C-alpha cells in the first residue's frame, strides 16, 4: 500500500551486505598491523613476556583468530553497523520496559576520556581518588532519589541486582536462624520476569500474584499467600503494563508483618524520578538500572549496571566493597558485618557509573522530575492515540492513566484479520521502526509494549503513530504484504523453531563448527 500524502512515514531501505562472518573472511598471513619486536632495553627489564607465566598456562598453539587486513576489517564492521536500527537512527520507542532513550553524547565523550579508560581496578586507591569520588557521590545521589541509606554499584545488571537482593534476603533470614523455613518469594505476574527467575536461582519457591479486575496486584491474594514461610516480596511498581499500585505501602506492610523482606524492582524508574520513592513505600531494598533510566545506553549496547540500595539495617549485608569517605580520602570499604561477599570480580561498570553521574549532575533535582513528567506526558499521549486505532486496545486500563509505558493488545486486529503481533512488528521494521511484543508468557493476548520516554518530540511520536496506522490499514486491505514482512530489512522472516531446540543452539562460530563437525565451507553450502 502506498504511503498516503501527509503521512510522516518515509521510504526506508536498510543497507544489506551479503557477507561472510569475520572468521570466513580470514586469509592466512593477512594482518591488520604488525606489532614491532620489543626494544632491547625493554626486554632486559621485563624479560621475554612468557617465562614468568607457568608452563601449564601457556598456549601450545596460536589462537584461532581471523587473519584479516585492516581495510577489510573496517569495511566489515561498518557494514554491520549499517544493518542495525537503534536510538540514534530511528524512533526507537517500542522497546517497552527497557527505556530506550537518547543518551547524551557528551557523556559518551567523558566516559571515553583516558582519565576513565586507562585506570585499572588493581591500582592503588590513592591513584584513583577521582573515580572513587564519582562512585561515592553517585551513591549519595541515589540515596536521595530512593530514600534508602546506602548503595552498592557492584551488580553488573538489573537481573544480577535482583539475585543480589535474593542473596541479601537469604543471609538476613540465615542470621536469624530462619533461612530453612522462609523459602517462599512472592512476586506478581506483571513484575519483571527476573524478579521470579533470580529468586528461583537462589532456591526460593515462587508464588505469583495475578491482577484483580482493575489490573492491580490482588491484595487479597497477597494476604492469602503470606505465611511463616514468606522470605519476602519482589515487585515492580509501576508494573510492566505501566500501572502504579496505589496500595503499594499496604503490600509492604503485609509482608513485613509476616516477617518478610521487601525488594523494589525499579529497573525502569523513568516515570517516577523525584515523584515517588522506595522509602515512602517502606521497601527494604531497591535497585535502579543505571543503563536505562539514568542516561547510559541499554545493557545490550553495553555494559550495564544495577545499583542496589538498602535501608540502614540491610546495608550491613551489601556486597563488598562499598565506597567510603573519611573526610580526607575515598576508599574501598570491606568492613560490612554480614556481607554476602562479592557478586562480581571488581566494583562496578565504571563507564556506566560515570555517564549516570554526569546525567544526574546535568539535570539536577528539578530536571530529573521534569524528565519523569515529560515521559509520563508522552506515554499518555500515545495511550490516547494508539487506542483510537481500530484493532488496538489497552487491557486493564479502566479509564485510568498509565505511568511510563503501556502493554497494548492487537487481539481485536488478530480476530478480524488474522494478522498477529509478530506480523505487525516485522512490518513496522520496513519503515525503520521497532515494535516490541512482550515478555513471555503472553499474559495480555497479542501484546505490544511501548515506552516513549522523555526523549521524543510530539512530531516523532506522531511519525511512529502513522506507522502503526499504516500497518493496521494494510492488515485489512492487503494482509499478505504484512504477513510476508519485513521487505526492506536485512533479515527477512526466519524459522524461529530453532530457538526452542538446544540441539540447534550455537552462540559462537567455533561452537557451530564443533557442534556440526563440519568445515565452514560445508556449512554455508
């Protein structure tokens, strides 16, 4: 179907290069650069570079790395970059729950400075006072934002922060001699799946609460679930459908009265900064994804950081080290009485910490609140406009506004046309848009989740809406065009059955060769 006059849609044809993977581009003897031999005075000082390494740790054969010339390497990776969509290229509002937003390039430049890039975690503390100060002051900022008493920046992701919360909760009950009996963790179906998954990894039995008629977590179900076996509650609020639970303080009170710990999943806090805090809802633990809400690229753009906060009582269980300040110098503090130990090798992902620190400083308290206000405004503008599109609904709305995102449904469109949410998603890619469906299982039928954040203008939101309207019209007038999509993207429709078959999984090229016992040439043929 042709793009109608006046539409904000534009013709989109993504670059596509039919090129082998880098290992297949290898030619024996080619080099990107030749490393010179060490000068004599250096060799005399440090030796040959190998003799100090134990023989058992030395390779007997050279690593099987691709041998590729410099120009070809450059072309190869630039071509790959042209085959991507992302926040710097398109209106990327469709990654619901994951806060894909504009990340200030000045912060990327700061993090790329040699002052940040060239430090090493084994340096003496006296030589990294600036980095420690950034970590310490970011801790102070997050205390103010959350109301909690101390933060660890050690977890390397939101899911690891949840696992850290589970470890702290377990240790807390262990100290009280109750770890064996308190073996149940309560969460909700619309909390992030990692809230259940990470606790299950720690050994907890998961009790999942489902929503009432208004889409709120059922407080009566919570009352029935708590017992002497309750270790705690892990909950997202607003939940992944964008609804803020106004009874959240009642939830924490019920769990506390049963002797449990309350952990707040604030991986996505983009709609509530400066408006509501974990402290006022009486949470014991909370975490933020610095790589989402706080202006650093999402973890898939790497790296990630899950900043974990605790009340004064639970701060003595945080991973070591935390960063301290004695009035004259900053230091790594290992004196944490009931610490769960380390959850990763070093303190944290410093580039993400630095970007988040710069983002908070640039906005200030009122700026953080304004970002949240605009994110909520953008989201509710989309809520009104999307639900005016025939075939799109927002289950559980009940006439209420949402906070930072909405989990919509194409169920009506599917029943009318046979076009499902995957079809719409693939067709949106033909216009340079990304539309995200939902976490599995699909609790909302035929779901799609949109989070516009504060980054996008009304004009960009309208452009995205034009894309949705166009695809919905095609679903009714030429459904085969939608069913065969994408047409203009790098990858067309693929057989996704392999995703459910571990026998077909191979996460690296070498793993593929090993699994199939074939050469690269045979695999490609």
